[in-house]
C-alpha cells in the first residue's frame, strides 16, 4: 500500500519524571507505580511464603465517609495479616498533602493507622536490595541506619 504525503505525527506520551520504565517496575506480570513499591511487594511475597504474614492483597480501596457523605477514597498499596492484626501499608517515595489528609481520614473513619514504607536508593550503589529498618521514632532518637544498598523505613504515624 502506497501512502501519499506525509503521515501525521502521533505525539509521544511524555514520561513521568522520577518513575522507572515499565521493565524496571514489573514483577509477576504486574506493573507497579514505582520501583520501590515493586521491591516492597517482592519482600512481602517472600514473607508470605515463609508464613510471617498471610492474606497479602494489593490496591485495596477504602471509602472515607464523613457524616454519611463520601469524602474520598483511599487505595492502600498493600494489606495483610501480621501477628493477628490487619496491616494497611503504603510504599512512599515522598508524602503529598493529599496523602497526609487521606491518612488522617483513615484513622478517623476506620480507626486504621497506615504504615508507610519509605524506600530510597543511595547514590553510587549498583543493585537494590531491601531490608526492614528502623521506625520513625527510632530515627528521631538518632539510631543508626541500615547498611543495605536500599533502606526501608516503616512508620506508623
């Protein structure tokens, strides 16, 4: 088939700054929002296989209602059972104002504290590995940081 004239140029979708390409944030056929979320998922899957946690779920939605009105929806990255309690966890690169509000609404509406998993990669280090590290209260008191190439901070504030 012969085309006459120039083909119209299809604009490329702009890449989101600060997010790894799909291949670097795909695991088990699932494309994650960030590489840190993918690494945390791999860590939680390993904990589930060794029976430290159970009933791991991804992207669980919670309605945040105040006085019978739906104010917002919060979508948790991970939920699971650990030590006979239900854990709601969110993998965070940085906190946004919307996230802070939704986190407070989760506590007020459902009585659930959202655990934050913070992941960052140190400069100059090749491969990533994750480890469960200190809580925010320990970080404030000046406890030593983990020596792994990628650190995980779990907070419950």
